[in-house]
C-alpha cells in the first residue's frame, strides 16, 4: 500500500513539474510576443574629420540576430555602393515587427585604410529595449562605422520630438581577410555584375574611388552651329561630380566613371561615355607626373551625330585615348 501511495506521489510530482515547464515556456512565448515592436536599422559612416568623402566604407554583409526566437533581419533590397561621413547615404534594413536584435554580424571594407573588417558581437539587448520606442512608434537601431575598428551602437524612435540618437555601446571590429571580388561585384535583382570593370587589385579599387586630380572637359562638335547643352559626370561611388564650366581657378575632381553630354541646335543629341576603370586610373596617374601639379588634364570628346563618340585625355602634349565600355551611336532626342 505504501508503495502504491509513493508511486502516486511521484506521479503527482512529475505532473506538477511538467505543468511548471509548460507554464514557464508559455510565459516566455507570451513575453516574447509582448516584447515585439516595430523597428528597422541603419548603418552609417562617421568621422571626426571633414575632408571630402571622409571614411568611405563599403558594407559587404550585415545581419542582425535575435537568438531567443532565432530571427534574422537583413539589409534592404539594394544598398549604396559606398557610404561616407560627408554624404547622407546609408545602408537600410528591412522593416520588421519582431524582437529587437541581441547580436550583430558585420563585414565591411575601409577605402581610406584599404582594409577589411569584421565584427561578430552580442548587443546589449536590455539596454537597447529600454531606450527603444513602444508598439505605437518605430525604433531605429543605428550602427556607426568610425575609422580604425570603432563601431558605435545608437538608437532612436519616431515618437520623440527630439529624434537625436541615444548612445548605447562601442565595439571593436577586427581586421579580416577579403578579396577583390567582394568589392567590385554588385547584386541587382537576381543578377550580379562587375561594377569596376578591369580593376585588378584592392589598391587600385581604393584609388579610383578616392584620388582627386585637376581636370577639365572640352567638346569638339562636328557641326559648328551646334551648341553644348549639358555636361554631367559621376564618380565611381556614383556620386555626381559638379563640373565647373566657368571657373577662374583649376579645380580637382574625383576620377569620372562616366560622362554624359547633350548637344545640338534644332535637333539635340546625347551620349553617355563609360570609362574602363583601370585605363582611366592609369591615365590620370601618368599625366599627373607631367607638368605642374595644378595644371589641369583635359578630357576631350569628339562628337559626331552618326558615329560613336571618341575620347582622349591629354596634358603637356601627352595624349592617351580612352575607350567607351559600351560604344553606341548618339541618342537622338525627340523635339
């Protein structure tokens, strides 16, 4: 009889134990659901200096994790080729309603330092939750990449009149190995393409982005009655280069990735000339060694209405042809 009672007692204890486990996990699930909020994330470049395109960075991979419910939050559909402290571009993440992240994996390349860095770290989840908004607002988890390994975590949310980010923590990224393909290839939709054609090494990749030279553009048109309507240029980080056509002093610019020209009179035409990155970088290097430092190089276009454009760059009598990666006839605009 005692043995039967003991078995019943052990069975009762086992039942209570199982019930407590069920209640514990039910409470955890309930608390997880309650802790879910609307949030997104941004990665920005930051620098204490103010020079042109300071702390230029290419984000290669970035993922936020929450290890409690095994969720991940990744970058948005398309991210900028480069971010820097001067411009307002930043890497965005998908908006989500979920637990805030408690971990981060980040890989990036510092163009200024010509180095790859990686950070895999736990985030201060409770602190992040404390300073984030509620279910009625959207919180922003902000990652700032500073020079020399420094990563700063901040947060802000939309229900504050003063939306200034709140500092939370600082981390140290570590140097890591990387290769050129991680820098020159870009994903668009489901395709991947080389965005820096013919660049051969990491040093050249950094220099075609950062180096500045004194140069001007001149246009030779087939018809002397035609007028130059517009010149625009983009650097290799896709930022617009504002070419001064009426400047008293020579100005230095970044190396152009492409130059677009519109011209004509009664009928207007247009071209877009895309440069071979390796070819134009080496041309600038060679010509910069000739003549005075601020004596500008001249990029010369020869335009005909029924033939692909031709281009060359010159200084001190040295002339270097520059090919178009995608040669085509000029576009004839509708009047």
